[in-house]
């Protein structure tokens, strides 16, 4: 499978408007990895470093693998402690049994999942951990949600990759991974307040929102209009944006 860039042209919006991952995710991960085993972590599909920056607080070495050069540029700016490698998780080369944690945040569905899982099983040390997490588009109050439904129906759906429509993908494949034992399979929910501008930026950072915007003659006019509609529907300074994330934690046997 060849790499198809989807986020590079939205790297600025991704970096600015994608929220940080909640601390609870990393608490679950670190509970499985004692301090003396936090030598090396890998962040696959690292994007602009939303998870990489948190891993760098706890591991002596963090290798961030990102295939899109424009995303990797933002990643280097955000987390200079990380060793940024431009490449795919499928083709990346790493010494066997050399990694304590492989982290894949909201990215595995874009990868050739069985091949990546084989790589992960080879790279992890015995007892090493694979953390996979992600989720669907967040929920908002009904007035805002009605706008979102209309945008999907009238504008975004033709630009939405088929893999994003599949239920339980890639979770079902991860659960059946050879050489890795499931130790936690859960979901986490959290709500963040966002201004109309911030929520519009989040929409703009998605693969389908970004692609639709680029198809227009006046992309900026579309996003300004969407922001004004969100602001009118919210009738408040902030929109409560509710995220639900699945979290899978596995150990190498």
C-alpha cells in the first residue's frame, strides 16, 4: 500500500485546533510500564506531535514516525526532544526487541494494519506495550449537531475515506493480533469547550473537511460561513464538544 497524503495541507489547522489527548490515556499506558522500562517509545503516525509531546515527558528516547513531511515539520517544532523520522509505519526499520512502547494515536486506520502489527510485535521487547486509541467525530449540542449532519450529507461525505465508515475498524484486527496479549480494552469520554472558531478549525483539520475545502473556489469563505453558523447555533461563547475514545492496550508475550 502506497502512502497517500491527507493531512499535510491541513497541518496548520491540525496543529492549532486538534485538542491534546486527555491525561487519563497516558495514565493507563504508563501504569503498565514501570519507570525503569521507559527507555524507548515509538509514536507511529505521529502527526504534529499531539501524543509525542506527552511521551517525551516520560521516556528517555522517543522515535516519532510520520509519513507526511509537512506534518513532520510541525512535529519538529512542537517537540524538539523527539527523533522525527519521515516514513510509513509499514516500511520503517527498527531493531527487534528494542522498544518499550509503541503508541498509535488516531492513525492505525490509515495503515496496512496486519503488516504494522507484525512490525510492532517484532520491535517490542518482551513485556513491551502497544497502545492504540482513536474515535469518531465528536458530539455537540443538537443545534450544532444539525449543522454537522448537513455538512456530512451535502459536502463532506464524498471526500470521506471508506475506512472511516467501518465500525470496529481497526479495533477488531488489533484484538486478534498474533504475539500480543490484550490487557485492557476500554473507552474514555471527555468534553472540551471550544469557541466557534476552534470547532471550525477542528472540522477543517479532518481529512474530509480539508479535502472538501480545497475543492472550492473560495475555501476561506466557506470556513468563515461555517464558523458564523456554529456561533449562531451555539448561542454561547463556547460549544461543549464531547469526545469518546477507544483505548486498546496489549503486551508482547
